[in-house]
C-alpha cells in the first residue's frame, strides 16, 4: 500500500526505509520544501515521493505515520485524515516539548491528546519505545528464533491488527499493550515498555499481557 509519513528526521527516515524494504510505496513530508528530502527519497529506491505535509493524508491509502516532535503536533494538518489509521510514534519529553499541564498531572496521555486534536482518526500508539537506531537495525526475519518485541496500543482493534501486520513486515514481534489510555501509559517515557529492547515473550511478561495471537 501507499503509506504516508509526516516527519523526516532520524525516526521518520528509519520508518520510511522499513516501509520501502517491505515493498510499500512511501509519501513523506517534513516542515520544509519537499526538495529538501531529495537525498532521503533517492535512498529509498522506487516508490518514494516527497510531498508537502498537507498532501500526505490525501495521497496515503489508509495509514499515516507521525514522527515529529510532540510539541509540533498542533501544527499537523488534519484535513483528509478522518477514518485513516494514524500511528503516533511521538513522545512527550518535557525538557524538549515544555510542560503540558494535562500530561504533567497524568490526567490524560499524549496519544489521547493527539487523537482528540486530529479528530476522527483511528489512532494507534506504536514505534515510540525504541531508540531510532535500534528501530532501524533490530528487525529480524519472520523465521528468526528471537525477535524484539514492539508494543502498540489503541482503542480500535482493526487498526491495531493493521499495525501489527506492519510490525511483522518490519521484523518485530508485535506486543499488544492494551487500550490507548492504559497501554499508552505503559509505552510513554518512564513506562515499563520504554527503551526495554526485549524479545517479544520477555516484553509481554514485563507488561503482564497475554501471548500474541
């Protein structure tokens, strides 16, 4: 499918390369002119196109990955995203993003804020717990004896299954951490899944969740 990515830094670039390696087309945008992404697009072989952020939702088939700093999420274009699966790979880091009172008090999670800001999207929290270079390098073939666990959280089970399939294509073992509120807290900085880098069974044991499928 054609997957959209907003954010072309180290995380967005790693996700784009995984998507391209799995045979998907990629439309990717940053906050600047698409021409600034020419080196990245050329490295992704055929099927990658740089566009403006406002064009990503219209060009993506059904799935859009968000890989921008959390404090930039209010700037994300929401047009065309309704009904699409939106993957939130962002993290709230007060030292970088400044304090957000509703997150400091634990009243909600960063992913719930993103979902409410965008409106009508099928939001999945994923690809946020592993360092970008580990995300780039730690995927293994499906037949490998051990694959790293990759947690995801959502209130939408169908959207969750679609992202689980993508994780498997990237070479990771999907670990269902729960709904967006509870699972999101497990995945956020300081949570038990944060920077865990564990094989799938060990990550499930740490999170106290059942075996995948």
